[in-house]
């Protein structure tokens, strides 16, 4: 008979603090899971006695044994630091855990024609509406699932995004093409509260949105694995290629820093097309 899995309880104040500072549901779930993993690694120890060197060793073992990603490494570190720094209020410098070196990979995008192929290949009207809304407004998947019916401002041609990343409200564009699709969708599906609802009128799970977008890429025979965030990146890149000012794109995407938005200049085909190779100058200048 298999042994029952050990029940690990979070330390007093951990979950309560996460809820008081209004972290998102997704972040709370992630922090709680990763901190419980951390507690399991030190079963006979009180948390206050664990030293920074031991925490670094713990993270190092996860990298070696489980090959955790840089993103997961950072999340696990954040979950641990939250307890020591925010719940216990201990010195930040003391718990300066080694972070992975930040990589500077460019965002992955698809072309306008590939977006169109995805929409044409998707016959389910709700799924088509989801894909069109993400791309048309440059939304994160968490922002999409939290959209309410009343957040679509048809009269102003705007979408209101409530308490997005950083708990900040913002607005994005509502395209004429999306208006047509959404009105058909609303008439047929008649959602109750959220713009897109699953079974029992419940809010969509973010993972389901990923499956819908990825499946659309497969149906369209695209030679890449398409994700919701790729649609957001593509939206920003295509806006830039149309000549939209970076400051407007920054506001629409909800970026705090302009440096985050500037990365799209590195993937814009139109920006590259304007650059003349010195080889052309050399050859063109010869008789």
C-alpha cells in the first residue's frame, strides 16, 4: 500500500500576507506550492534557522536534478524571499539569493497572414473570438479571462482592462473587425458576466486559452508552436511596422518601462528593411 503523501502546512501569516497585498490568484497558487516544496526539503528544521547558503544549495539541486527553468528558478526564489522578507520582515540583504543571469531573447512573433490563417482555420465562433480579442487588443491571457461583458466599450471602440499586471487599469483598442466577431459571439452564446465563460458560466482557466490558441496554430498548419503571448508580441510588432509611436504601444500593452517596449524594434521586419547593407553601398558605388 502506497504511503500517504505528507501534508505540509504553510507557516502562519504566509497565505494571509499574500492575500492582503492582493497578489493575483495565479501568483498565490504558485508561491504556496513552491514554498511548500521548500519546507519539505527541510523537514526537521524550523524555517528561521535555515541559512542563505542552504537556500542557495536547495535551488542548485533543483537546477541539477529537476532542470528547472530560469523562470521557475526566479519564482521559487520569490516564494522563499516573500516569507523571510515580507512575513518575517527580515533584512533583504541577508536573503540575497543567487539569481539566474537574465537572458535577452527576442519575442517570438507570427506574421499578419499567419494570424489570418489561424482565424480562418478556427470554425468554433467562441474560440475564433478569443483568438481575435487577444491579438486585436494585445492582451495577456490573464487579462482575457478576466474581461467582463461590460468591459467592451462598443460606443468608444475601446476595451477596458481592469487591474492588469501591477494592479493597474488601462484601455486598449477595439477594432472594427473584432466588433463584428464579438457581436455575433454575444448574440449566439449570451455570456452571463465574463466575456468568455466555460462550463457552468465559470471564468475560463488560463490553461484552456493556451490550448485554444495552440490548436488554432496546428489547424492553420503553421510551422511553429503558437501561444497567447506570441499573439500579444505579434500585435505590438505589427503596430510598430504600421508606424505607431512606441509610446502609444507602451501604453496599450501596459508596460511600465519604455525599454520593455523597445525590444519590438529588434523583431520588426519593416525596421530591418529600412537598413541598407554596406555591401550594397560598396557595389552600388562602383562603375
